């Protein structure tokens, strides 16, 4: 595989961009080798600057549920473009977006648009603090909620990949206000609440974790957190930046039938454009400025082009619920294929899957929390990643990420993925 153009762009990038990338995991540090510079994508395929073609299993880290450059979304964006790109003033599309989100996710009674998942979680936590008059939050080890100061404690995703679980630059004061517990461990949350009585404003979590690889909530975990929050006057926040509109129309909260007080959403609602949102109970959301005292704002919030793209995709998902069984079936077929291969090769690795999210963990242990995820052989994952790339499959460049399957992954492509996986596992 020739990657001269990517190599030379990376060299240039390193002179003017820290680490050569605008988001750390992209640098391929955890898997070795130089990152690929992507030129275009269509449907299930990605093309790099050297003209190599890959089957795409990241999908911009989730949002491309309908595959790349989907015509519906493209058309909506083109139509919106001629009306100019930003006004910083209210638009009809924002109202339509808020109405659609509140319809699809019933626990969200009011919603505020922002520009990224990071902004959504930062704003949600500030609001929970303002609403409860308390300072502390509880998050879970291995969950990633963007790069807000409060969340860079025992975080997953790139923070875990880069081996810097606690970032310099986060003040001790901020760190003191973030309490952490192991995922899927209710008892440790009970203990934290006993030690910090009437001080916890919010419990935030990914209801299905995607940032330590795909990790599912154990039976009773989400329900238990709901009960603890009710008993202690705590705001329960589901960070559905990855799971919202992906696992079901109403996200993981619909699948597991547990209603949070607030929900954070991200890239998916923009169909790939830079967007985020936070929403929840009216009573809480009305604490946000200008209806309430908690300040939060954004010049580009509700950007018309992003709204056009997002509305096109969400309306499609709302009208075509069969999409969810389609992408779940494709992912299930990948899982079955992988299981057959593991059995055939006598490799005892672990696969976690829910709907269209799947991770292959290089460990023989069950993976139900970050500690277990960290038992994976990350060196081996790096080798596997590079083999998969050579076999034309573009995976997330870290063990601590999940794969996302789009509607463009046909049965034929599933076959190609499964066979590339077998060829790669044989070599590593
Ligand atoms: N929350 C979760 C669950 C995420 O997965 C991410 C990013 N993948 C974020 C928040 C942060 O979103 P962004 O990168 O758009 O700031």
C-alpha cells in the first residue's frame, strides 16, 4: 500500500499543528505507523490522498448512520447553502430540530443546541450544578465526555489511548469536584454518596460506553442509578453523544427503558456537521439563560447548515425505523463471522456488541468496566489494526473505541470484513 502523500502531509502537519493532528487519536500513536490523510468518502468507502480505498468502520466516530455523503443530506445542505451560512439569529430550522428531538427522545422536554459533544456535557454539568446548588459530580472510569476540565479524570477514548488519564492544566479544585466510580458498580456509587452527602449535583455516564471499547450496562445498573438519583435529589445525565439516534430513535434510554433527567447529544444530530445539544426536563432546562440564571451561549449554535444536515438525517431515521434492525443485523453478522473465526483459530478474545456498535477486545476476560478493558493486549491490537488496514479495512486506531456500522455496509461488505478479519488474525 502506497501512502507517500499521507506521509508527506503528516510531516508538513507536524510543523504547524501540535502532533500533526487536530484530535489526538487521529495520530495513530497507539497503533504505530503514520496516519492516513483522507480525501473523500462515499457510502461505505473511504479514500485517502494516495488513492487507497478502505471499508469505513468509524463513520466519523458515529454520525454517518446512513453512510458517507448520503444524497438526502447532501441535497439538504446544498439547499441551505444558498441562504448563507450563519446568522447568529433564530431560524425555523432550529425550532424544527428542537421539536424533532423532543418527539424522538421523550425524556427531553426542552433542548439547547451547541457545537460539539464537549460543549453539551460542559453545559449540562454547569446547569445541573446551578439547578441543585451543589458542586460535585460522579463520572465513571473509562467513560469519555469530551475535554471539559471536569471530565479529564479517569477518562476513556483518546485520554486512555494516550495514557494520560489525568491531564495537566486541570486545577486541583476542579479535580476535587469530580468523583469517579468503576462502570457497572452500583455499590461504589452508594459509597461515594455516603461520603459526599448532599454535595453531588449530577451523575453522568454513557448508558452504553463506547469510549473504553463497547461496554454494556449490566442488568439493573441504569435502573439502580436512576433510583439513587431520585433518592438523593441528583440530576441523572445520560451522555448519548454516541448512542443517541444510533441504538434506537430514542437512544440507549429507549433500549433500556430508563429515563434520565438530562441527555447530552453530539455529532449524530448534525449528520456529521459540528453540532451538539443538551436537553431534559423543562423544570431543569428553564434554568438556562435567558429564561433562567445559568449562562450558556454560542455564536454558531443552531447553525443553519448543520441544522439542515441533521434534520435531513433525523427525519429519515424517524420515518424509517427499519434502519435500526438493518444496521443491527449487519453488525450481528459481523459478530457471528468474527466468533466463527476466533473459534477456528483457537483465539479466546472477547466481543461486545449492541445494535450497530461492536468491539473486539484482545483479552480472554469479559469486559464490563475500564479495568477489564485495560487488560487487553494493546500491542497486539496495534498489529491487528495495521493488518486490517493492509486488508482494506479502516478501524478506529485504538483498542478503547467502538466500531460503528452504517446502512452502507451490505451483506457483501460484511463478508469482506469477516474475511479480512480472519486473514489479519492469522498473521498476528
Ligand atoms: N461524549 C461522548 C460519549 C463522546 O463519545 C464524545 C466524543 N466522541 C464526546 C462526549 C465529546 O464530543 P466532541 O468530540 O464532539 O466534543
